[in-house]
C-alpha cells in the first residue's frame, strides 16, 4: 500500500479553490462544496446534513464509480465532520445521474 500511495501522491495537486457557487457535477466547484458542507455540518450536525444530502445525491450514487457514496460511508464511520464535509463535497462535485439501463436485447 505504501508503494501505491507514494506513486499516486505524485499525481495529486491542490484542491480547487472556492468559487461563487457550488454546482452539482462540476469538479471545479469542489472547494465551494467543501465550504458549503462545512457550514451545513456546523449548523445542523452530521446526522441531519448527511440524511438530507444523501437523499438528494442518491440519484448520482453510481457516478465516479460510487466513490462519493463510499467516501461518505467511511466519513460517517469516522465521525469526523471535516472528512464528512469533504466526502459530501466529492460526491456533489462528481455527481452525474447515469440513467436507466436499456432493455436487454435478448432474454437472459
């Protein structure tokens, strides 16, 4: 794991800075989402904020290989509001609804 982390770390750059607004599915708005969720969590707490936003973000649960949903689960397990804000921000910034599956072309 350490070798993978060392290689991957070289690919990382700074997180995008906050902009005027946070828009779903816009990775460049990640910084704005972090600020937004920091404020929401400070005001309403983890349970209420995640309960509200998980239901709003669930149609995009499969986007970014389920990473946002998985990261929120780990953040909830940690109980850390900072990680929860960043996890929700990641999910919101990478949000994309994948749509319905097409009907099968032949019976299975």
